[in-house]
C-alpha cells in the first residue's frame, strides 16, 4: 500500500465513522421506531380482523413490498414536491425506510401473534379480562418475544439500507465515502472501508441481539 | 334454581353438535357431564361461557336470562365475572409466573389492587398446594401442578360456578389424583361445579348429579347414585355395564 493511499484511508476513516454515528445510526433508530409502531398497528388490525381497515392494511403491504425501496425514495423526495409536498432529505428517508420495513415487520408480527395459542385469549376472557388487556398483558409479550430474532434481522437490514438515502442527498456514511472518493478517486479502498464500518455496526447489532435473546430467554428457561 | 339452561343448539357446518340440551343446576351442585367422545360435552360447556356461540338456547343465571346466541359484549363480560373455566390443557398464561397467573384476572379483569390480589392469590394457591412455586413459570411445572394453578386462578375470582372441561384428560395417570383431590375439596366446600369428565370415580363419588350425553342429545340426567345403580335408559345401562367390565 502506498503512503498516499494509507494517508487517505486514515484521514477518511474518522470522517466516515462520524457520519455513521451522527447520521446512519440515528436514521436507523428513527426509521426502526417508526417501522415498529406502524407494523404493530397493522399486525394488530389484521389479527383482530377489523373490517375495512384490514383491507387498507393488505393494500399497503401489497404496494410497499411490491415496489423497490429506491423507487419509493425517489417518489417521496423527488416526486412529491411536484404536488407541493416538500420534505427534507432526512425526514424523507426516515418515512420511506420506516414505512417500507414496516410492511415486512407487520407480517412477521402478525405471524407470531397468530402463533400464540387461542387458549391464552380464552383463559383471559374467562378471568374477566377485556381483549385489549389480554393483548397487552398476555398475547403481545409472547408474540414479541417470538418475533425478536426476526425483528432484529429487520433492524440489521435497515441499517444497511440507510446507504440508499445517499441517493436522495442525505449526507450519511456512504454518501461521505462518495464525496471523499470524488476528491481522491480511490473507489476500491474507500468503499471497502465504508463496508467495514457497516460491518462493525452490524456486528454490534448482532451482539446486542444475542444479548437480548439471552436476557429474554424463554419463560422459565424451557423452550416451547 | 341457580342455573337453568334451556334447549342449547349448535351446528358446525352440516354437523349437529348440540341438539337441544337443557340442564338445571342448583347452588352447591356438582354435576358430572358424561358421554362418549364427540357427544358435544365440551362444546356445551364452551357455549355456556360464550367461548362458542350457540345457534340458539338460553341460560338463566341467578334469575337473569341470557340468550346464548346473541348477547352484548358487556353482558358477556358481566356473566364471565360470575363464572370461571378450567381447561383441559390448563391454558395458564405462559409469560406469567404462578403468582401472576392468579393475580392477573383480579387486577386487570376485576380492578382489584395489587396487594389485595396477591393476598387472595396466595390463599388460593395454598388451598391447591402450590404456594411454594409462586415464582415459577408454567413451563417449569408438571401437568398436575399447572392444572392446580389453573384451579386456583379459577377460584380466585370468587365465581358462583366453575366449569371444568375434562380437567384431567391431558394428565399422566400418576398426576390425576392430585387434581381430583383439589376438586373434591372444592366440592366439599360447597362450590357449584359443572364438570365434563371421563373420571367415573369422580362422577360416582363426588358429583351429586350426572348428565349423560350422546350425539348432541341428553340421554339421561339423574342423581349420581341413581345414575350408577338404577339408570332408566337402556343406553346408560349399557354404558354402566361396559365401565364395570373394565
């Protein structure tokens, strides 16, 4: 490795890392929070078979899963201003990433909700609990515990997908790599360096997932 | 009369599961519901607590009449507060400890404060001999222990009647005794019970009334002594002969 290249890499690393920490991670956390909220709502509506709204949920999932994330980003950031809806790049990215991942997460959560035995609901009814209370105290905690590994997967996927936000001018980790590359033209080394930083982030997330799973364990330490 | 059940009918698709079931239950009665598998016993019990919706039929509970086909959510909730249900496969809340399983209905269903609920739960768990497992989860208990906790949960809400749906059918033979002992004690304390069961000893010695069902119909309802010693119906005589030959 030449001295020049080494200099470029050591200079760019803290810059990329900074944008990773200051932009990529907040973008991931906010998008994931939005995704989880929407996914829970959509999953519960389908689980409870709420007429009318349920069809709207199916429609939303159909559209969102059936179109590319990149195209969705373009529609929201470059397209919506045409009809007078102008959003900054960062909120656009949060909304698109969040709503996109929510469609997948809603299906995950719906699946785990339905995997909770109907007897749990019946037992709740029989001790005088209402549906919302049974959901809150009994069904959702069990479903979310089952969903935890899959939801962690979604979060890891989302962290990497934030790099797409570079295409709508969000100055995040990958966009920073592009900018530096534009000045020094070392694409192989710089993009590998960016990839490494993503890898570090994802490794930390994976580690957190394992810790989380261990902490949640399963009730009484026996797998069901 | 505490409970008057009249003409309960239920079809699943083309299959008639309940074809006009009627039953009277007095306060303190322990009624055993017997009959071959598929005779509709469990469906009958589930209809009484609106876990299944009957096609028609009514129930008068403490003088208040409930339509088993269509009743408002609020009325169902009110009725369920007077009753309790013990399931064949226990249905303990898997994410709750033994203690929480009993308190949850009290705090969240009946609005009791936590301290008081815990005191009640402890008392009930002592009655069923499970007070030493308060912090265990259902998965850490044997079937018999789980069912005893389920009975404590049912008793805790101070119901006027407890419905038992084959409470010992899922248990290892060695564990049946401990559950039956708890139920016998409950009966001796005067609890009104409606028990779907295959336990003939329980039906003969603990219950005071037996209803025999087959094909969705009541074949015979009689005081248990009379049912076992001098049944009126030929079908019941045949049933008694068969179980005595075991």
